[in-house]
C-alpha cells in the first residue's frame, strides 16, 4: 500500500478526518531505542494536550508521543464536536460522592476549559471552526420533562443558576424548530467545533514546541518502576515518565484490560442543507442539541450547513474487543437517520440525504468517574474514562497531568480525579452479560417512555446500575 493510499484510507474513518484539511500520510514509525523525559501513549486529545502543556511549562523536556495509527485516529477524530462544560459524572452525582463545593469546583474548572481551548486555538492559529452557540438540552415529550426539571433543580441546589436558563416551548422554537420540544435548558457555555481540525492542528502545534510523534507505532507493552518504558513492534522508548492516554484503546493492553470497557458511539451526517430548509428549521446560532433519552443523542449544525446526529445503540462486544468492523452498525445507524427525520420532518419532505456514517469506541470506567493521576514511584501517569464527554475533559486532563508531572501544585491538582483509582470491571462472561443487560434495558425504557408518554421511574435496576 502506498503512502498516498494510506492517507486516503485514514480519511474514510470519519467526516472529520476527511475534511481536516491536513495531510493524513502517517509520520515515520518508531524504530530502535529512543530516550525521552516523557513518553506518551496516544496522539489524541489527551496525549497531545498533555504534551502541549508539559512543553509550555518546561520547554526543554524531551517529549515523545507514540500513536498506533495517526494523530486523531480514535475518538478525538470521530466525536460529536461538543466543546462544553459537561463532565462524565453528573453534577448531582459529584455532589453526592464528594460534596457540594467539590462538585462546584469541577464545574467551574470545566467552564474555564472551554475558554482555555479557545485561547490555545487563537494562540496556535488552529482553525477548528469553533463557534460559541451554547448548548440546548431539550425535553421532547412529556416523558422527558421530569429529567430536564431535575437538572434545573440540581443547578439551583448547587448555586449554579447562572449557568443555564429555562426556556418555554415557544422560546425553544425561536431558536430551533424541533418536533415535540416542550421545554429547554440553555447555557451559553458551549461551542461547536470541528474535532478533526482541532486534533490535527494540535499535533502540529506540539511538534513546533519540540515533541516527536511516531505514528503507526502501537504500544504492545509497558513497564514502570526504575526503568519505565514503552515497547512497540520495532522499538522502545525509555523515559522518566510514561503517560497512558489511549482512552478506550487502553483496554487492549493486558495490564489495563478490565480498567475500562469500550462502548461504541455512532454518528450519521446529512448533506449540506439548502437555505430554504434552514429557514424552516432555524438553528441560526448553531447551539449544541440533545434530548433526555437514556440512550443518549447529540447533535450539531456543522460549519458547512449539515446536521450531525449521534447516539448510542451499538452493542458491547464480548471480551472488550475493538475492531474497525464495529465502527458501523447498520441497525443503529438506521435508527439515527430515522430519529433525525423525526426531529426535523422537513428533511424528509425536501429529500435530504445522509452522506456519511461512522463510529468509534469510548472508554467507560466501572464507576463512571475519570482518572487523572501520576505516581512518581512507578513513573506512570494516566488520564482516561471520559464516557463520551472527552472533548473538553481531555484538555483539563492534559493540564492536570502536566501540573502533576512537573510537580506544580495547583487548584486543578486538588480535584478528585487526581486521587481516583480505576476499579476493575468484572471478568467475562459476567462483564458482557451485565453491560448488555444495561444496554438493552435502557433501550427498552426509552421505547416504553416514548410509547406511553410516561417518564422512567428512576428506580429500576437498569437505571440504578447506569446512574451517573
């Protein structure tokens, strides 16, 4: 396969990579032994942000990044482009586990993260098509209203009413015309981005600061202790510090096989909509959109006038397997197309087609809480477990790891993620049975709620197991 063909092949993994405006030809692979101060597994958002902030704090550091494919190949190049303060663990659950003040501290750190990403994009000249339209959570139907109301009550209990405002059905329609929208919760604290342009631009920025990125160099083993190192099929990197930043793909390493499970999130994308269709839909401000479905949906209006519609539904694979074939799951992709037509019936009336469909795995920890930690005794740092909320969270993780590794205490290093330890998932076949039970159960609860008009009780075993 020629290099040109390899670049073309990588472009097929998502619309974002295809339109990143970057040459996707792989960088040279690692060969032989390389010495470094910090070696990073993964050239996605987490690994690249960590490298960026390490070099910002200590420009003399020798930083090496190892990537199995190309920068942005994984979730960083396939996600929904939601740059907003959402955290993997809800505010209510953060408050329950760690207290009100800690929940508020995490929330404000995430708010600042949105500003920080924009600052770096401007500083580095990265055109990620960032647009601050905010985020709009919708209640589509009476069955979704209680969940939205509970979110509003949580914000009030935590003293965060400045974050979002309640919108009536008519106020929602003034922003975007979505079927069955009874109410909305709108926050200006959010932006839509082109994740492919962000991750590819960030890789170039890291290289300008002196890091070396080796691509098509999968880490097949690692060791900590007195001589930390990463091993690849053709080489080895020896470093004072190893950073594990592979998110769902970390589950493919023997030492971390049960630390995370890979769950697939899938996306469909329409062709560019004619102006007359946009006039019927509205959505001029390009707010990030989602509803209260237990099985998750997330939408954006792209810079070139398409609708991106993402959601869950693809099944967990036995043994935490990850494979290209799982990126596409016809029943789920078809469900997402149908849902998009249901949200915006005008699309079907005008014969709007879908041009792209893709997906990829995200990493889910056993207790839903992400980890961002560094152990100087072993020389191993790790950041993972974003559960699909990684666009902004990965930037926060990069700053936290940079502070921890360089020994600079900060407000960020006091956040609970730095003291969190990954719990092991159950061994197979219990893992597969449990995860599929929850997946099927959430799908069933959504169907019942949509058919009956009654909200889920919140008390079922499935809901308790999935609560976060």
